[in-house]
C-alpha cells in the first residue's frame, strides 16, 4: 500500500507539481526579457496561477497528511475502475488538487500567449522572435488543448465516485478513461520537453557565437508538434 501510494504521488508530483511549474518559472523570468517587455501581460493572473499551486499540492498529499485518510493508490494515470473502487476520500482530494493545478497551468498558458503576441517590443518581430519564445508559445497552445480536457475527465471521475454516474464504470468505461486521459497525457510529454529544447537551442548557438542552423525549420517543426 505504501509503495502504491508513493508511486502515485511521485508521478503526479514530478509531472504536475514540479516539471510544469518549474518551466513556467523559467519562462516568467526570461520571456519578458527576451521580447523586450516590462512584465507579463496579466501580472495578477500570474499571481493567481502561482498561489493555486500550494493548495493543489496540499490536496494531492492529503492522504499522507491526514492519518484517517489512506493515501491514494491509483498510480498517476488514475486508471478506472481502480480509481473508482478505492473508497478513501484522499482520492477525491487528490483529484480536486489536480483540477486546481490544471486551472493554474491553463491561466499561465493564457498569460504566455497574450504576452508573446501583444507585449513584444517594436524591433522584436515574428521573423526574429527567439527560439525559446517559440517553444513557450507552442507549449502554451498545447496546454490550452490538453489541460481543460484532463479537468473535464477528472470532474466526470469525481461524479462517478460520489454521485453514482456511470461515465467510466459502465461497459467500455475503462477504455473511455484511457482515451480521455491520454488525450492529455501525450501532449503533456511535449509540454514538458519543449521548453528545455528551446533553452538548449537558444544557449548553445549563443555560446558558440553562431546562429541556430536551420532556424526557420526548427520553428516550423516546433509548431508542427
């Protein structure tokens, strides 16, 4: 039980509570500098997105913090029917925490898109926008595509657990969850890898004193993802 609980919290922590927010922190600092902006387009939205993360983490770890709630043991993929059948309230709290983190990430993505489109200095045109900003713009588009769908699936799962609906408990429900979850899960791979690829593609040419080889094709291939 402890192993299953640790595996569940580890996967969610790395993907949702560490990987994505750390990349957002890098982007929050560097994007305005790279595009010649004073700040992000919506500083208060930025603040809300940040302050949603601590309560999200507390909800995800509720099973470890509250002795009477056995920790969630669903794995980070939360496959049904296992995630429906585990009776612990910690599973519901974990799902609510994931929902909050999804709202946070989505608000951040909206902010990045608005900042890159509207806050660029006059000399920073689309033609000379740096590769890191392109990867963040693409990542933010993927977030808007993927995270709201995860949020919808989580709400459906909460309804199955608490209100007797049969979205995932009926015939074919387990496969439906897999389809909806991986509609989020596969873009999440690129959400995590695009900013580091942008950092490497920006830093190496700078220190080599050269322009990134095939810059336009790198941008096109990034957008094509």
